[in-house]
C-alpha cells in the first residue's frame, strides 16, 4: 500500500477485504449444499430402480457426468477456500501494513497442526463421491450398482 492513500480509502479497502472474506465463506457453504443436493439426486437415480434409465448408455452418461460434477465442485471448493484464507489474512494484516492499528482484526489463535488436515477434511466428501462414481464406472459397465428387485 502506498502512503499517499487517504484514511477513507484505507478504510474502504479494509471493509472490502472483510466483505469478500465473508462473501466467499458463505459461497463455500452454499455451494456445498448445492453439491449435496445434486449428488444425492444422482445417487437416487443410480440406486432407485424406478428412476433408473432402462438402457445402459444413459446410466454410463449419468456416472460420467456425476464424476465430472464432483471434480468441478471439488476444484471450486478448493479455490474458494484459498480466496477465503487470502482475504482473512489480508484483513488480519491490514492494521500493520496501513499504519492504522484500529483497522487490525485480531487473528484467532490456531494450532499449526490443522494447516494441512483442515483443507483436506473439507475435500473429503468430494473424494468419497468421486470414489463412488469411479467404482461405478470401472466395475459395473452399464449395469446398475444395486440390482433391480424381482417383480412377482
């Protein structure tokens, strides 16, 4: 930051950094809810014989599309996590770099152990969903994962 910025400009940048951190944090959880809903519906199509397509090709396409969705959501979740951490760090450091200590936000105490496992834990649901769809694609070649009940 340059020293020629007015106090109002500095406060506006600080407020924007805090708002962006809040925005991306909210977006992250909204996207996770949308992911759970979409994947839940696709799993229902896979396991429910009433909703299952009759031919093997649509089932294959559902599996490929589901795997693609899982990968897209996982990458976007990872990227949004990076943005949240960036804007949080920016708001924590703001008071020190702008010579306005009143704008400094207290950084919560943390344990350095969680720096690696925490992002991995947030990606675990995506990894598990990807494993489900990879297994479905490799081992079931158009056959349903769950057998259709025999009609009397």
